[in-house]
C-alpha cells in the first residue's frame, strides 16, 4: 500500500501535464536504471549478511571448544587438590626446611652487618688518614659516617628499636672518630703553643705561619658545626689557646686561696676576667681576625661576632668557667640574700662591661647577649626580688621614722620653688636607687615586677601617709571632726603657721612626687618599659598572665588605665600621678581655706571698729594705720613670709589670690557696706587698705589687684566735700550718680574707675554721712 502511494506520488510529480508524456521513454529508462542499482545493493548486503553469520558460527564453535577445555582443566585441578589435601607431604617439607631457612636468613643478615661494619671502618680509617694535614678532606668520610649513623637511628625507630647494638656501635664510632679528629688537631696546635711559650708572648707581637696554619686547620675542621649548630658554639682553636687561662682561673678563684672566697668576686674575679680580655684584645684581632673573616665572611654566620671577632670568641670560650664559678658561689652562699643582691649588682655591671667594651652579642645579633645575670635570675629572681623588696621597705620605714622626716626641706630648691619634706626627697632617692638596681635587667617581666612590687608599693604607702595627714587635719578643723574629740596637742600644733605648715608639707611632698614621676616618664628606660608593656598588652590573647604572673587587670590597675589602648597616650605612672595630684589639689584647697580662717580671726576686731564716723581734729595730718589693724598686718606678713618660702611662685599666687579675694569680700561687706564714714573715717579706711596692699605687693608683685575694686570704692568714698576748681566734689558726684546710669558711668570714667557699676557707686556714696539723708 505504501509503495503504491509512493509510485503514485512519483508519477504525479513527473506527469503533471500532457507534454510530459513525450518523455515517457526517458522516464522509464531512468526508473529501470535505478531499479538495477538498488537490486545490486541488495545482493551485496545479502552476501555480507551470510558471511557475518558464518563467522559468528565459527566463533561460537571456538568458544564452546575453549569452554570444554577449561572445564576439563578445572576438573583436573580439583582432583589434584583433593589428592594434595589428603596427603601430609607439603607440611612435612615445610617443617624440614624452616630451620635451614632461618639459618640462611641469619647468615645473610650477618653478611650485611659485616659489610656495613667494613664500610664504617673504611670511613673511619679514611678520615684518620687525612689528619692532621688536611682536615677538610677528613671531614668528607666523617660526614658520610655521621649521616650513616643518623640514618640507622631513624630506621631503628621505624623498626621498633631493632639492631640496638649495631646502631649504638656506629654512633659511638662516629663520636669517637670526631673526638679523635678534634684531639689530633688540638694536640697539634697545643704543641705549637708549647713551643712558642704561650701565653708568655708579647701581646704586641705577630704569630708565625705554623701557628696560623694550625689555627686555620682547626677552624676548617669545625666549620660544618659552626654553620649548622642551632646555638653558638666555642671555636676549637680559641678553646686550645684559652685552656691555660681556664686553669689559671681555677687556681686563683676555685681553690683554697683567699681570692676564691665569695666576697672576692667583685674585687678580684670580675676584674681579672676583664683585664685578661683587654690584655689580649689587640693580639687576637690583629693575628686571627683575618683568618675568621676569610672563613666565615661569606657564610650565614658572617653577622655573628662570636665567629667573626676572635675577642668575642675568646670571651665565649672563657664564659663557661665564669658561669661555673658563679653557680658554685651562689650555692655556697645559699640563704644569704644580702650577698645575692650584691653579687647580682656586680654581675650586671660585669655583663655591661662585656657588652660595651668588647661589643659582645653572644651570637644574638637582634637582641644582644642576655648576660650571665639572666641565667642566674632564671633560677633566683624571686629570691632576689624579695630580698630587694625587704631591703627597700626597711629603708623606707627608716626614712619615715627619722626625726626630720616631716620637716620641710627649705634647702631643696631655690626661691620660687615648692619645697618637699625631707621624707619625700628621700623616698624619691630611694626609688631612684631601686631603678638603678634593676634597669640593666634584660627580661621585661623582671623589670615590671620590680616596678610594681617595690616602687609602686612604696609610692602607694607614702600616698596613704599623705592622705592620712589630710584626713587628720580635716578631722581637727571641721565641726564634725571636732565633735568626735580633739586633743589639746592637736589644736596647739595648728596654732600660728602650724596649719599652713602641715598643709605645705603635704602639698610640697605630693608636688615633688608628681614632678619626679613625670620626669621619669620621659626617661628612656621607663619610656621603653611602657612601650614593651603596650606591645605585650595589645598582642597577647591570654590576658590572665600579661607579665610575671600578673593579669592584665592587675597591671592596668597599678600602672595606667591606658594599658592596651590603641592611642599613644599614657605613661607607666598614670595611676600614681593621678592619686598624688588629687592629694596636691586637696592640700591647695585646704591652704586657701586655712588662710581665710586665719584672716577672719585676725580681722575680727578690725571689722567691729566703731570709729569710722568720728571727725578727726586735723584731717590733713598724715594718718597712722588703725590700731586694730596691727595684728592683722602681722598675721598677713607672717603667712606671706612662711608661704613664700614653702611654696612655688605659681601656687603661692593662686592660694593668696583666693584668700585676698575673700578678704576683699569681707572688708567690702563688713566694713564698707556696714558703716557710715566721715571724711576722716573714709581717709582712715583708705590708709588701712593701702597698708594691706603695700604688704601684699612686697611679697606678690601686682598681688593687690585682688583688692582693686575696694581701692576704687574708697577713691569714690573719699571725694572731698569742697573740691578745688576742676576737681569733682562729693556733692557734685552724688548728684550726677543718682541722676541716671549714663551719668553715673560718666562720673566713673572721669574718676578713671572701671571696676564699679553705677549701682555700686550709689551704694558707696550713700556710706558718707553727708549723704545719709
């Protein structure tokens, strides 16, 4: 059906018109050609299909044959396995061969061991054969032997500790070989030194070629150790040259001689060591410096002075015996903390001399040599700290117990400077001496412990002493305090300048401590200590142990609230300075109050003088100071004299400015505004004020400005009843002042008075009896 349709479609396509029938033959020919081509293709496909079927049949037959063969082989194997399983011959064979196999394995292992031992002996002999002539050549077989020893040790760990004797033997051979190599070269240089009479040679002489060659060969032998050692090592040729001095050191300082006593460390032992270095310094550098420079100048250790400078190498070789002496001395004097403190101070000075004189860095080019002191402090710091703390506190208690401890030291500074007490000056001297004890210590935590446990502890106690003095003063002088009872002795102590002196002692002492601590905060030592503290506080995650076992909060509370802050503010003594500044401020406030109280008592009689309205017989006669003012002037002079000696200029002026302003208010309200004045009374009051101002000016230049308003008021109050031509009279001024404010201001301007208001002017003019009505 489908083919019919396709044929029909084909014919419809080809025969669409009558003209197409003319080409019918051509069309039929074309169809016949296509049919033949299709038939040919179909015949080819049929042949290929037959071939494929025959090939598949052949392969199937082959597979069937192979499968039959495999099954037959499998059946044969199964039969053999059954036969073998039923027989005991293989087990018997294995048991019979087991012992010979073990023996064979042992023989093979022994053979390998012998070969390895032969190699070890061969390397040892090869290394020895090059000595003492060529140390560099000897290093090659020695290095191979050492590497073999390390490799065997590594393999032993992997094999759970097998071949212990072999590994131990190879390791000991390598060690003995190195000792032999070292001794061979050591003996050669030692023989050369003996022939030269070392050390009985001229320190200014030059060594000969043989000596230099032996020195250089020892350096060659040790070069690998120097280059790869994790920490600085002593140079072998320098050790050879130093051994005679080590023996001499033992003879002088580690024998039964008097110079071996612990007390001779500072007087003999340390000076001997330093003198030895100074004696041979030029000799070593001139003769052996070029050799070391040539050997290590282009290596990774070229920056380390212990290898580049023969003097530093000499120090490194001599330090072990000094370290041994110090350890023995400390153990011999165990329990004697006073001696330990003395020894550590001497040892710090010794370390500093080694560093500064010989540029010794101990192989640490970044931080420098820690020194022998650091080694001692790593074990004995706590004992030293407690000893120094006990000694410092005893000295502090002695300072406070001295008879003159609470006496002002007027000779401490010149005029115009605040004077501390003897105790305050001695306390800062004590603290300065404590700084000298530990400022050369290398470890940060040790420094901070000294600062907090000793210096800040003393400062805190002294602060409590000053605070107690102020609290006692307040309890005596205040109404509430006196209600609890005050002794006659306490009151007597505040009579005269007693109160001022008590307060000046506190102010001067607190001021001295504050200024001293501020100066210290700018010193390099404390600036560096603060920077180290800040760095540690900012970078440490564990704040429970910031330094020396102290937490972040503990350190912050004792030093500065700025610890750990990102800003650059703050100093080590912030908290202490703040506390003493508060005591200083409080003492200054009490000083001003004490002056006011003193002046109120002194001026009591003057304030109640009733003669201001009397008429003098002759007003033109020079007036004398009012009799009731003699005592106040004496008190003022006494207080001015005392405070000018005890206080600095700035605080002296501040205290008196407040006191004089209060006195001004008292005279204004209790005299000027409380009485009526005649012309003579007004003149007398002005005379008295001039006396007060002159006294103040004699001690405080321009200090009477605090009384300026009262002085202007008395100028207005003293206007004459009858004025000369061109001058202003009392009546004329009164009329104008009471006219209005503008006119009153004009009057004040004409009189050159700028401190009074129109209202003040009216009140003052009303004080004249002439204007009473």
